[in-house]
C-alpha cells in the first residue's frame, strides 16, 4: 500500500454488509450536518494506519465492531480547500452479535443508520465516488464471493546483524527498530481479527508477534515447519502449515523469514487452485516488519485468491 503523501488528506472506511431475509444488505449513514447519505468512513488520526482508521471510524460512526475483509480500492476527489482526499475502503461482514452490541445513538455527526440492498444503496448514496466503491463490492457478489478469511504473511522485525551475532542464529534478538515494528504490528493486524498466530520458533519471529498475541488474546503457536533452519536443511513443511490454515478457513497470521516467504505465498496459491504468477514475488518481497494480507473465499477456498494487499513496515 502506498505511503501517505503530505499534500493529500487520507481517510478509510468500509462497506459493511450482512444478510437480511436471504439478501445481502449494506450499511449507509445519514450525516447530520450535511444531510447526505454516504458509506461510513473518516480521516486518519496522527500515527494511525489506514486499516486501523477503517475499524475505528466504523466503531465511532456506527457503534459496530468489525474485522476487515477484502480491499475494495480507493476514491480520490478534490476537497473545497483544493487538497486531494484519498479514501481507502474494505468490505466488512457484520455479525448478528455486532449488531446486537452496537452502541450507536443519533448524534451531531450521524443522524441515522440504514441497511439497504445493493440496488437501494446505489440509488440512495449522494456521491459518485461512493457508488464506485459500492460497485466494486457488487462485483464480488456477482462472482459469488461474500464470506472471506485472510492469511496474513509477516516478515519478522529487524533483527541483530547475522554477521556479528556469535550465538545460534535462531536466538538472534530484535533490534530497537524491530521491537518498534512488533509494537506497530500489534496495533494494525488486529484490524483483521486473526484467530490464530503461527510463528517460526526463531526468537526474532516469536518476538515480532508477541505484542499482537498479548493485544488480541491469541497464543502464538511455534511451528518448525516454517523456520529458516528447516528451509535451509530441506526439512521445511510449508505445505502442511499452509494446507491446514486453508482447510480451517479462519484468519491467521504466519510469521516467518525472508527466504521462506516465497514458498509460503506459492503454497497458498497452490492450495487455492490459483495459477502461479508475479503475485508470488510481489507479495513475498517484504522488508522487515512488513506483511501481505491474502484474502480467500471461506465457502469456496479452491476458487483462487480473492485479493492480495501488501503493507510496508510502520516503524
């Protein structure tokens, strides 16, 4: 994902959806001051990532707790000030439990919430950029893609220099920058609400996902099958690790090493019946502390990759 440019105003939101009476409905918000109808979204706070913004803004505007799904693209338009506004969107399924726990009350910003069919929402939205994002969501529906899960592939944070390290390579610790990267990942990866965290047993990998584990209450499972040592010795079991995650169909984080990442991405492609291509290199060419989010259909995982989004390190 592109880093923010100083002259632009960045924001993020989501097309929140749920099934009502057998039909997919999406959520629109009626804004109090402007008297318009939009997709919920809001501006990035200082130090915040776009995925974090999307989840926070949905909670603040609608009272709904969500996990991000497939990215839907971005809209760009000029503000009255002349500055460009860039808004990134994701799809987000809203559970019945989230609806029941919604804390929304009409306020000075949002007057009302309304669940509409895609056709109704297209007619109700006040702005063309919102309609374009809704159409991107509609194309997913046309392809039979609604429920999805993600495999989030993370390269460990910056570690001590291998050339200067005297001990076992698996014991190389994170540097101060690596620790900062781990802390940043703990904040942003929660936006996808992972249910499992799988890590190479190497200290630099386990330490990278430890803050995330503490933040979301999901333990780290150490698996030698995606370690660098096993990969170098020819004993890696990436296919086993990836295959299980695809079969289970729940969002998971896989933290590993630079040499192993292309094999992980390749195995995800093979496990979903996706022809191998440039995406393997693009999604696995990660700097330390960076990650790729690979979205799969929860109902038809063998139908191929739905989308891939790659994010840089935040520290």
